[in-house]
C-alpha cells in the first residue's frame, strides 16, 4: 500500500486538536468519517447502542444511552 503524502500543516493541526481531545468525557473513543456523506462519528463506547438522541441547531446529533452520552455525530464535518 502506498503512503499518502501529508499536507505541510497536518502535524500543526493535529497538535492543536490534542488539547480538545483530552477534554472528551471519556479517555477512549472511536472516530469514523464518511467522506461521501461528510459525516463525522465520535463514539465513546463500542457498540454505541444509543437509546435516545438530540439534534442540536448546529447540525450536531448527541446520542445517549439512558443518561450517558455515548456518541456525537457531526453533519457537514468538513465545513466546520
């Protein structure tokens, strides 16, 4: 498999992101991105097994199991 070239600012962007990632409600999480749909999925548990969800006005879907936040879905992720 051929390695993809990294954009010059990739490492800088990743380092800026790190301070936000460590503030998540859990220390282990899973990230999936659907490029065709432009949707980013953050799951705090596998399997997620959400029992309820809440759509926010900004295109973010919060997924809950009972009272616990188990995932976040971000629509139009590349535009944020």
